């Protein structure tokens, strides 16, 4: 979060004395410094005279205007004076100073505000010299909606715009799905959408398999359904023992009255609750709500394992592998990681850590301000809290061990790819392209990216094929269009003559391009890149499927080489097959989504001036889009919210060229 290696500063020393001492020290030390380090330190030193002693955030920029580093300081003047020394820093900070061409500053009222702003800027700008979260996807929650007479239970991700109770975070969408399935069996809550609910005239399959009480058709009264909703809310807020006790009492009562069918329903609900708790692993006895973070570093990489406990239940864990310089201590990495993690996530009342971070008290204050309630952050020394941290630490070690093993294997595979295709070095970025369509309709292209850390899904790209440039079904023309659009844009955004540094270490330009196809596709791809002046700069390989599309008999096509195959059991061949299959999966998934959207498209969407509200009014008045299309001009004018001019536009849209 904040580079160290600075000399201790005396808080009682007058500001003028600090400034004079630091400037004198910087001038003396820089005499023997390398030229680039001198230039950077001079740029930084020039800022000193205008800086306040107040808290704030600073940004360091290189000559291209890219952000190198974002940091916060209790005193901007003292922090910048530390950098102005130029020498006495570790290699990482010295490189940062040497590349600094300009700086910008933002003053804040408090250091807490500076911490929050720093985390936000790091996540948004992704500077090269900061610790960076690689995976900042939002967490899924369980939503118990309260905007309907019969509340719905659903998975939710993103902004909380819908009225209801949110329970989470859960570590994965799979964990939410499994929990909702079990809650449906335990509490018989509906998971269907409101529109589906309104259309039902008889119970659906979920009611028949005893996963919904079917309030939609009156199989249960809304009053009784509200009781089920209350029980589910109690369970999700930590009152599971009371819920189970009440269900056991109800089952015993039904058995005494010889109502064995009703007793069996209670039995199944109790069993479902037990299944939820058993699938959550070890649940804490005394920790109602907490996030647990443990960090482990090894082999130049770092893993942060996060456990989430809510309502005395374990709601999953997730492993993060932040980008961090090897010179940073684990506590420094963890401190910066936490500030970025809670930039978008709601903090619990308790955050437990495996390492003490430098700004722990400041972090707790910032989280308290953000959440509007007291948040504690500390490193437990004993008891159940310590056990939870140790369990998270063990998971962090295991996750990092697996990643190091995978990285080692990936390194060998990329070296094998370089040897197979005569590349000068193992590729850091491989791009694979594939197209998908049915008889030329809904044609799309897909690009996937892989590198030393496996598939890089944040760099995947989709392409809607523009039909005006392509004859339907012409795969070669589709590939030309996709490559032309991809590389012409890349030339504008990251010119080839620049370094193309990337915060996540994936370079913008590919070291290898794989296309799905044989000699014809390869020729088209090379001609397209030649038009852009890139033919000799981007290695391209065509991958043609074997006879009868049999895996293992792929033929590879390269310019200037005879088509060749790899040995059937070569690990490199298996790896290339995985890349091709992933590109195919991605492209066909996009195609299916586009085709499905086209199937449910409403012809009213094509009419200029007909928005969602007017479309809803037309459908309500006429019943269907077909009825709107058949309606006469006078009938259209009678529809609510439709003026004479709009009625004429709608009528002309459906009757253009007729009669």
C-alpha cells in the first residue's frame, strides 16, 4: 500500500526543519545516483515547495502518462520528501522513482479519507507498482424479496435496487445455488419470477417434487406462506436451532395425531436444514458474523484466503492471488489487499487477520465510517477465532501450492509451444479465434486469451459479425473481419512501438495467434494482417481438425512450413486442443445467446419511438404483437398513450410496401 524504507521522522520536529533537512540530504545523495534516478528524484523534489503537511493521496506518472503508483500519506510533504532522497530505497521503489515523470496530488480532510480514496484509485487505475487484486468480481447474495405478496427467494449479484433482505456474501454462485435448492426443500419458498408467478393456473413441477408450496395457485394461503418466509429469514439470520426445534415439535405433534403425511413433510424439511449445515463444513459457535483473511507467500507468489461467516454459518471461502512485488512483506500485501477488497464490499462487524497490518486501526476506522456501524479488525491470539484464522491459513498454503504446481506445468507447456512453432521465447499471450453461426445467421466471432497463468477471461472478446461486409456462411470473410477489427483497434490503443506494459502482466499484443481452420483461413488471416502492416510481427498458426473431426489428428499450418502434426500423446497437443475447445465453447455460447435473444425479440422493439412503457401499453390493449400488426390506424389511435402521429408510424412500419 505504502512503500517503506524511509527514515523515521520526528513528529515534534518543525516542518521547516524537516523540509530543509530532507532537501539537503536528497541533494547530497543524488550526486552519485544514475541519471534516470536523478531525473525522477528531481521531478519529485520539485513538488516539495507546494505541498501541505495535511493528509492526501498522490499519483506518480511515467513519460507516457500512465499511472505508476498510487499512495496515501498522513503528510504529503513528508512522504514526497522521502521519495526525493532518491537513494536508500529498495529496487522496486528506485525503479518507480526513476520512471516518474510527473505527479498529482489530492488533499483530504483525514487520513481515513485518504485510505478510502487510495483504494478506489488503485482498483480503477491498476498502477504497475501497487499491490493489485486480480479477481474483483462482486459476491453473490441470497435475496428474500419483500416487494410481492408472496416473497421470492433468488440469487442476487450487483447493486441492491430491489426491496428485500439480502444474505451473504457467499463465496461462489454454486454455493448460493446449492443453498437455495436446500432452502426450497426446507421452507417451500418460490423461486420463480413475478411474471411467471402471475401466469400460473396450476402448480408447476417444483410443487410436485415438494420444493415449493405453490402460493401462485392458492395451494397455500398467503398468511401461511408468510410463516414459511419468516422461518427462512430466522434460519438465515442465525436462529437455526430455534427453527429446527419448532419443526421437530410440529413433527412430533403431527405424529401423535396420526397425521403421518404432514409429519413426513416436517421430516423432509428438517433433513433439508441438516443438509445445508453439513455442507457448510465447520460452523463457529461464538462467531456470528466475520470475515477471516489469511495470507501465505511462497515462490514469489502470494495467496490470500478469505472465509465468510454469517449467522454462525460458514458461507464459503475464496482464494485470491494478488499481484505484488516479491520485495513486499506479507503484511504489506495484506494491508493493501484489504483496502481494495472493502472498496466495494460491505464489511461485517468483525475482520480477523493472520498478520498484523500497518494501518489496522486506520482500516477499522474507515470500514466503520463506510458501514455506519462499528467494525473491529484484529489478529486473534487464542480461542475459536484463532482456530478459524489457522484453518484459513492452511487453506491458503494448499491453494498456493496447487497454483505453483499449475504454474510450473504451464511454464513447461508454453516452452513446448514455443519449440513446436519455432517462437523465439515462450509466449506470454496466446490469442485463439473462432466463429460460430448457423447457415450464416446470427454470426459471431470469439477471441480467448491464455498465458503463463492459464486462461485470462478478463481479456476475452466477442464480435458481432457485420453482415454488410460478409456473405452469409463465408467463414473466411468472417475471420478477416474479426482480425481486422481486433488488430486495427489494438494499433490505436497500444501502438506496437510502445512497451505495452499491463497491470496484470498480460501484454496487450499476442506472441501467438491460433485460428480455427486450415491453409485457406491462414492465408486470409495473413493477408488481413498484411493490410495493417503486421504480417511479420504477429505469428499465426492455423489449426485444422483431423479426419472426421477426430481429436489428436489436428494438422498445423504455418507460413513457410510444410503442414505438420504433433505426436498423438504429446502434452503440448493436448494443451493446444484445450485452447481450441475453449475458443469454440466461448464462440458457440455467444452465438446461442444471440440466437435465443433473436427468437424472443418483439417486432415492436424495431419501431422508433416505441419504448418499454408504450410497448407495454400496446400489448396490454391489443394482447399480442401480432394483433398490433393487424390493427387499423383508427384502432391504434385508441390505444392509451398513442398519439395520431405515433399510430401512423406504427401502422406504416407493419404495412410498408403492402397494397
